[in-house]
C-alpha cells in the first residue's frame, strides 16, 4: 500500500504511522506533503529518507487552483491511501471526490461532536467528562465522513486544553496506525457513505 501523508505542523501522527510501517509489510509512506515549508513533519520525513513536497498557497490563488496543484503532487506518488495528519486546510469537494474511499483524517474530538477547531477547549467549556479522537473517511463536508475508529479519554476537573490535547494525542498515536494497517490489509472500505471493516458495518 503506497501511503501519502499530508501535514501542516508537528507531524507526531505521521511519526506514529512511519514507526508502524517499519517492516514495509503494511504499507510504505512514499511521500509527505506540506502546505507549510517549516512544518516539523517534513523534517521527520527526511529523517526516514521519505520524499517530501511543499505546496504553498499563493496570495490571490483560489482554493480550487491550490487544490489542483496539490492534486498533481499527490498523484505523482501514485498513492493507494492519502492520510491527513494535521493538514490545516479545507479541501475542495472536487479534490475530495477524486479520492473518495482512499482518504482518511484524524480529528481531535468524538465526532459528530465538535467538528472544526478548538475541540479541546470546547469539550472543557461544555463540561464533558469524556473527550477523544476520531479517524474517519473524508467526504466533502468538513469532519463529517463515516467514522472508522474512535478512542476516548477522560476529562478531569482541573484540565486545561493543553492537558487534554496531550491525552488525546497519545490515543491518536495508537489508533491512527491501526487504521492505516487495516486499510493496507484491504479490510476497510467506504461504501454508500458508510464504513465497513471486514465487510461489516
Ligand atoms: C491532531 O491532534 C489531529 O487530530 C489534528 O491535528 C493534530 C495533528 O497533530 N487533525 P500532529 O501534527 O500529528 O502532531
């Protein structure tokens, strides 16, 4: 399974996936793409001799034009799976539809709760006792694709957003590589807008 990972920042989820692909049996990260030239995820990729590309948005460029350029770079790697790992851009329906069933994202909340930004603070503000993270297939609607796997974490009274972020990250590093492995074993499918694992809903 040829895997391309899109990052904008630290890339700790990228690292978790690289570390779990070490034996090349599950799949191989063949490229890392960033919209930010200084994303630490690019340095992580270099450490593992993984090819990298940077696609920087130009002023005055439309979202469609950016995504058309991004798509050329993605396709260069001929990926079977596209993994969004902290890629902080909203993708156009056109791009998303071209990769339906082949693109996954990790989002730091128990979707459908808290799509969008500032999820940890929102969970705290709502007084939630449980928070977490979700891996889902990407569809044009933001953070709304069918859920593949979620992990929960407790929220403690004294928590600030940073505490929760750390707790959520730890779970992300456990579940994202697992989902990538399932996909590369061809156990995962999106059909009619729903997620199937081993043929089961
Ligand atoms: C993660 O919390 C993920 O849920 C969100 O962006 C963050 C990326 O973190 N989509 P990292 O760059 O993988 O460390």
